[in-house]
């Protein structure tokens, strides 16, 4: 049975590296992110294998299909979008 943990993490748009580092550290500990909610402040993890995952955070007020396609071509997975234009 997978253990699910929910964590609140407060971060500001001008310091996305704080969020990126925290998420990558959680993955290295075996906490695998599977859901993001509540304006990008609530994160749900399943206990799993330790992984080396790279995360990225970006803001695009008006992202189009081409913007998403660029990341999909490089095998990036969109984990969350919301809060007026934020992408993880």
C-alpha cells in the first residue's frame, strides 16, 4: 500500500528555485509528487523509489499550444498549471 503525504509549501514567484530545490529533494528521499493543488501551494506525494527528477517552474500569462509542445518534445511532463499562468 502506498503511503500518501500532503505538504503545504509557500513560495514566491520571484524565487522559483526554492520550490524546485524542495521538490527535487523530496524525490531524492523517495517522496514522489503526483498532485499539485491550492494555487500551487499544496503538494501530494506517494512513498516510492528515490528518484533524480528535474523540475522547472515558469510563468506564461498567455501560453499557446506551441509553448507546451516545446516541453513535450523534450519529454517534459506538465505536472500543474494554474494561479494565472504558472507551469510546473
